């Protein structure tokens, strides 16, 4: 995997926001290796994007991405979280966020931060 890898994750209530965001920046995202948890990856693949699909979040997809961050295989994460929802795989989510912090992996958790991040990256000021 020679290209920069971006992991894409969204809680159920935020999946459409993520799909819309990726579509707005489709040309930009197409230059990277994309990885996503199950359902999110399926929705993006249905739009014709090349996406490596992992397990869904509740079945370990968040943990898979966290492990790949640890291995240096994921270079950035877009994770549109639903801060109001309860998630049975919350320990995996916290592990993923922790691995981003420990390994210095850029993390955008909402549309506003992701927009700023993409603009910065495209302008040459991000990873």
C-alpha cells in the first residue's frame, strides 16, 4: 500500500453527511487509498469509489482501523461521530481515537473540521 491511506467511518446518523462530504471532494479523495468500515464503505463503493471495506464498527471495524494506525498503514481518519448516541462498541471507538492521538494521525470528527482539514491538506499545510 504505497499511497497515503485515509480511513472513513461514520455512525449511522452521520453516514449521509460523510457520503455527501466525500462526494463534494470526490476528486481529492480519489488520489488516496480509501479504507472504511462495512456499511460506510458499501455506501461509498456504490458511488463508484475504490474503497477497502473492513468489518462494520460493532463487529470490529473500528478496532481493525486502530490496529492499522498502530502499524503505520493509516495516515488520516475522517470519523463522523454521533455524540448523542450510545454505541455498544464504545471501547473500540475510544481505542481508535487514542491511536490517532498516540501516533499523530490527523482526525476529523465532523463536517466543519473535515472541510478545514481538506482545504489545509490541499493547500500543502497538512500531512
